[in-house]
């Protein structure tokens, strides 16, 4: 079973390949995303050759958002997922009510800027491990490329379970463990050599992107993460690999 942890200064948490006092991780992650916020979506394009857009489209397609749904998008500061959900619901004949929650005000500011003219999106600052929203409120909880950055994954999953209505959907998109033979070697070479250099040139912060690459390698592989989701009280857990396992989507339901 996954055991909950507290921010005890004697405990450590992974920050890339370093272990840091767990009460320091949140501030370190906040510094990373404050540094890269303005160029975050551009860097995602460069990092994935634009493929992250297809992954996000696949996530929203699997979610199948309906008009009238209340959706909580966690760690979604730039609005990439929220705006896709809003447009998908509109294509089905109505509006979804979407709340974006992100711990980083710089990322939220980028999302607000991008979403001008889009209705039905609300922006709040909050921690994935202690969401500032009532229990049993949302039809869907989404998180894309965010859960690996929290200090306690189990706490974030427990919060997802808490805020969902009975019958609500959990859907997570995250970098994962490459499954395709040979692709893992090429992906490692690209990740550790090219991405920090791109981060330095485009975002002026190569170290931030080195952390992001290392955090991917420290994240649990697909089956282990699925088990963690199940242990936090969510049911019917499934995952789908994307691009040979470079990314994966995990789906579950609150029964």
C-alpha cells in the first residue's frame, strides 16, 4: 500500500536525480516553472517535435467531455488541456465548466493571457496535494505532465479521489517508460543532450530542463503507477501508451 507522508525535514523527496528535503521540493519546482513559464508551450513543441499536441488531443478524445460537466484540470496553468476540453464540449452542443488549478502564479498568468475570449474557464491557485475545492464536486479530474512534479504522488491521487463525484473520471497524461526496443536509447540521448541545450537557448534555463528530464526518469513506470491509482481508491484503472511509451495516459473512475 502507498503510505502517506508529511513534510518532515528528515524525509527526502526526489528532485530530478537529487534527493532534497521534502519540505524544499515544492519551492524548487515552483522556481523551475516560474523560470520556464513564458516559453513553456514553445519548449514543449521543441521537446516533442509538436507530438505533445497529438497526445493532448488523444487525452481529451478519451475523456469525451460532455456539455454541463464540471472539470478540474490540475497543474494546467497554461490552459492547454482546459481549452481543448472547452472546445470539445462546445462541439457536442454546450459548455463545460472548467476550473484550472495550478500552484504557480506565473503559469496561471500565461493561461489567463492565452484564454482571453474563452468562456467557462476559472483559474485558481492551489496545491495538487491539498486542493482548495469541495469534495465530490467534479465530473472529471485531469492532470497532464504535472503529477510527477508533486512531492507526494499518493496525496495528489487521494485528492483526485476526494474531489470527484461518484461516477467521476480521473485521467492523467504523463511522460512514462519507453516500451519500444531501441527507442529508449535514442530518447535518452535526445533528452539528456539536446533538451537542456534547447532550454538554455530558448528559455534561458538549461538546468530547469535537465530537472524535467530527470524527473521523467524517476517517475513510476506504467503498471506501478496504475497500482498506485488503484490503492488510492479509484477503480477500473487502465493505461494507454503513446509513441512507444514515451508518454502514457492513465484512466480510472470513482465508484
